[in-house]
C-alpha cells in the first residue's frame, strides 16, 4: 500500500477521534458536525470540475474522506470508534450513484 494512503488513514481516524471528543465534551453536537460535513460533500459533488472532468471512481475518491468522517460521526452512539476497515465498508455500502450514472 502507498505510504500516503496510510498517512491519510491515520489522519482521518485522528480527525474522527477529535470530532468524537468535541461531541462528548459538548463543544458541538454530532448533528452540527454532520451538517458541516454534508455541506462539504455537496460542495465537492457540485463542483463543475469534479462533476464534469472526473470519472465516478475519482469522484468517490474525492468524497471518500468526508463520507468516512460522516460515518464515524454518526456511529458515536455506543462510544466505541469503528475501525478504519469497518468505516470503509460502511461508506461503500451506503454510496449512492451520481446523477449521470442513473
């Protein structure tokens, strides 16, 4: 595996852990984090460059970090952070097709 991918995996899990601490301490609500992340995803998928110039696989790659962080954020109920592998499987299962794939 590419070292950059491993670094991104670690960074994403670190951000997810920080988000979880912020929610636990009452600094933000998990819904606020979800709204912020959903706005980022909407901006990414609405970007003309992403939509017109990228394949669906590349669009998924651009959106993957945001989707993973949303999944981690929305799984905070039991207090245990899912593993990276569990989160990636959830992202893959819940991915919707883009408008030009329908």
